[in-house]
C-alpha cells in the first residue's frame, strides 16, 4: 500500500466516526422532538379520556342511586322501622329463657329465635341507613300495619319473674302473640312493599315464624 493510499484510508478512519456520531445525534434529536409532540398530544388526549371516564362514572353512579331510590317505597321503610324494635323485643324475650326455662324444646327454640333475628336487625338497620331514613318510627310518620303483638313493659317484667314450667307456658303464649304480630306486618310488606330485599325478608318471616307458631302451640298444648 502506497503512502497516498495509507493516508487516504487513515483519513476515512478518522472522519467516519464523526459522521456517524453526527447522524446519530440528528436522529436522536428528531426522535425527541417527535416524542415531545406525541407526548403533548397523548397527554391532552389522556386527560380528555380521564375526564370523560370520570363524567361517565358519575353519571352511572347517579343513575344507579336514582334506581335504588326508586326501588323503595313507604311500606318498605315502615316495615324495617317497625320490625327492628319488634325483633329486638323477641330477642330480649328469648334471652330470658336462659336460667328460667325448664323445657328443652323451649330452650332450643329461644336460642333459634335469638340466632335468627339478631342478624336481621342489623340488616334492616343497614337498609334504613342506605335509604337515608331514620331507624326509629317516632322520627317519621309510619303506616298502620295493624296489631304488632308487642309486649308491654308489665308483660316483660312478669315473664322475667317466672321460673320453670310457669315461664315455659308464659313464654310460649307471649311468643305466639308476638310472632303473629310480626307475620301480619310481613304480610303487609308482601302486599305493599317494593324493595326486593325487604320483600324477601318478609317472605322468610311469614314462613319461618308461622312454623314456630305451630311449634309453640304444640309445646303449650303439652305443658
């Protein structure tokens, strides 16, 4: 290789890396510009999409809330408001059986009543809160559902004072009356209510407590 040729190739070796670096720099700069433009466009589009999604979610939530509100009527509200204290008294009566009842079937039924009705109290309280309604009937005028079977304070004191067989008899009779009141209230809800969950509970009360009334009457007949 001549000196001229070596000089020529040496020049190419020295200058090509510069060209390559410059070219890469131009491409990188162009890519950054395009990326920036794309980011601005995407960002604006992304913000628009987020706003649109939020508006859609809000509209859906509003529509859902309106639909839920439309699924509740006065009968549903009154059913829950009246059934809560009714259940609370049934639970209080059932709790008295501990240490007072002597009949095994009365003891078993009292435990069953307590176990079933306490969770229903919590469920109905939750309904009223979600509906924006007070849990106490005294806060709002309610519908007249007829005889509710509620015991007076005097009745409760008398039951509390009983022991053994006398307690069993009084408990059975009082719970029959109490259950019949709940059944009447539940039947009104079946007829006039609109909320699906409340009507389902009303169905369960009619079925379950009607069976317990028959059982209590059978116990009473043999005591």
